[in-house]
C-alpha cells in the first residue's frame, strides 16, 4: 500500500529563531531533515547560525562528519548501514513530529549516534529513522550530526588559549544542538522542558559525558545510556595530542595550528594516517574522546557524579553478547549437554567451566550455556560499576536493563552490539534480522514502550510490560528483555566478575591496530 506523501504549497512552514523552514509529511508525520543548528570554525566552539530570509528547504539530510578511514560495507545483514556525503561543517539535525502545534508539548527524544567518538552519523543505520517512534510513541524525535575524531576531540590546548576546549568540540556541538532544541522545538510540537537524551555505544558515552557537562545542565531532563559505559577503555585518556599534532604538522610542512586549520580535511586525515606507525613506535595512539577540564567535569567512575547528574532520571543497559559479531555456534540448541559443556571448557578450561555454568544458569535460566563464551566483558562491568555508584544518589532513580534476545540468525545468535536499536526505535519491520515471528512485535512494544514511558515520565513502566523497579543498593534489579521479559534482582554481577577473573581483559585496542604497511616517512 502506498504511503501518503505531501510536499507542496500546503506543507507546513515552521518559523525557527533564525528563519523559516519547510519539510514534508509522510503518513501524517512531519519530517524536517538537514536543519543547520550551529556553525563552527575548525577546532573552535560552535556559534549560532546566521539568520536568513525566505524559506529554507529541509527535505534532505545534512552533511555528516568526515571519517578518517573510508567506511567498509560489512555486517549489513545484522546492522544495515547507510553512507552519506561528508563535511567538517556537519552541524545538522533532523526532526520527526506528528503535531506542529506549540501548545502540544510532546516529550522530545534527542538521539545521539554511535561510532565511538570517531565515526558514525545520524543516518548511518537504517534503524535510526525516527518516523515510527514519533508516530507510535507520540513523541518528537530529534537526531544530530556533530564533529568527530580529530576534528571534534583533538586536544590543542598546548597551542594557545583559543584552542583551550578543542578536545571537547564534538561535545560542544551536541550542547549547541540541545540549545537549539530549547529555543526552537516548541514550534515542532515539542516540550523544551521535557527532553530525553539517548544514545548507543559512542552515543551512550556522549550521554554519560553530557551528564558531567555543566553547560548542558537544564537542557535535558532524562538520560538513556545504551551500551555506553566503557570505563577503562581509553577513550580520551592517556593523551599525547601535542606530539600527534607536531608529528602531523611536520608531515604536512606547516609551522602552526593556524596553518593546520586551513589544510583540506582529506589531506589532514591522510597525513595523520600516514604518521600512525611512527607514533605507535613511540607508544602513542590517538584516543579520541572528551577531556576533563573547566568545561567537562570528567568520567563519573573517576570523579563521581555532579550534583546535577544525580537529579536526572537515568536508564543504563547493555546487550548480552555485545562484541560477538562473528557467527554463533552452529546448531547450538541441538547440542547435547555434554557437547555444550565441552564448548565452555574450550574457552574457560576444565577448572572453571562448572562454576561459570552454574552462575550463568542462575543469571539466565533456560539460556543455552554455550553463550557463556560470548557474555559481554566490555560494557557490562563498567555499567554495573556505574549503576552501583549512581543508585547511591537518592535525588532521582536509575534503572538497569539487559537486552538478552536470541535471534533467528545463525541458529540462535545471542544479541550483539547494536541489535537492540531497531526495537528501541520501533523499527524492526525495516531490519530483516529483527523480525522473529511471535516474538518481535511483543518485545518491540515492551522495549520501545519503556523508552517512551521513560521519556514521558522518567519512569519506564507501562501497561504492556512486567513491573520494572528502580535499581537500588539492596535489590539491584535489572529488567531482562527477552522472549519473556522479566525483572531479576542481582542478575549477573557475580558471573561477570568471575569471567573477568578467569579471562584476559577485553582488548578494545584490537579495533584500532595500525597496519604494518602504513607509511611513516
């Protein structure tokens, strides 16, 4: 059946602070794409856009942030991707809303994309489209692009006061987008006093950082961190940016950062990539991420939560097998109990297998024990630490969840990093692998319903799901989203601790290894 599309002289025109824009309507949802929310010179703080005359078109996505290495088409059966034109002038946002009446005051869900602090975009995954969430959830959805990698998180403070916050330029873009929302979202039917920031992976890390950024205080009112607490994995830590910059300037033959600002982005990235092997020999690896200073307080696992962060209702969760992107165990559900145990022994050894199997069965009754081999040890340990610290604050609640679905692909592959995004956006119908007969509709209603309820009230409970208590020091309740969704106390801390004890730490640096063939001249 054809969808109802309207883009003509009768399409609503919205007045923003800087000028008028026109989007389009699809099945009753007003869609505005590619709205410029700020401008910025390279490595400087963003500034408001200049006002314009007439009506600007807002029917196409804006530029995304430049990527330092070309994207590779891979994994699209599990995480369908899209690519788009790039520019360092990438401060664009997108809006989906059913009602443009300023008196409507719908909750605003402000999406921050993943990709660490170096990649990704607001349209990278097809599941990021906000029309279904806006329609089904009766909310206003906003997604944004912002500066990334060395354009958004390179620390140039050693080169002059004007660059004092360059390491947080990407975060400053997000704050500018939130300020734009505060000033303009009412014209799109949204409530500037009810904004929920939510993000996954790198987007979740940005949410944790925004909670620790006083400039953002009051610009959002609830926070959802999806697979985004990664303490100890080096994002923005152990910085030696001055040496990186000096090496790149030498490579390019420029004498100052002012000159470096004028180098075309492709040439700048090529120079950095060519220097990586030389830098690696000195023990230097770029670590893109925010830097604690007078603008950003720092990681709460290191410095504690700000007083304001304690007042923001927060959801924190992970998926059961985050970085298990490869194929699962073939026909794992047809293996005998002895064969399943042998798989576990193969990873953990005879001496630890039975102890871990018992802990796994306690945490996840009914689950196949071979999934012990893919239990997450990157995000879950830090998330538990975050929850344990955050729940000590009584000013507002914190809620814990685990997305634990076994998918139909590869004979029952356990939920991997990003696999919950289509469920959160109520977009399972456009991601083939997320369609499981008799499962997806129910789980999607529970999961997206919890997100929407939380955005509306600061409490994720709703009538189509089992009761979800807040996480407290005594109960440590986690809502397990699965074929049967259930709240469980003291879910998996013991299991995670033992896995960490018996196996090497998760090696995230493997995702950033330098090619031995990289030029160092």
